[in-house]
């Protein structure tokens, strides 16, 4: 959105379009990540543990045990 106040209003509303072709698991993850209330919003740990993030994830994206 080119009008910044309008853009911020949209962000604060928490309403955003979700493409129909996305599977339910990724929609669930996106909705958790886009929560307006920061106390309800997914943390990095929540995202890393989410089923969609774990599914078919390339090995190089997993942190080594030493990094954890």
C-alpha cells in the first residue's frame, strides 16, 4: 500500500489474504506468525517446532546440536 497510514491500519487489523492453494498446515503457521497480539504470536521456537516447518526440511536448515 502506498499510503503508509493505511498500510499500518491494515497491519494492525491482522486481516490479510490467504491464497487458496496453500495447505492447511502452512496457513496455520502463517496465522500464528501474523497474530496482532505479541503475547499470542508464534515465537521462533514455535515456528521451528511447527509441523510444516519440520516437514521435508533440508538438513542444512537444522541447527547442529552444538548450536542449540
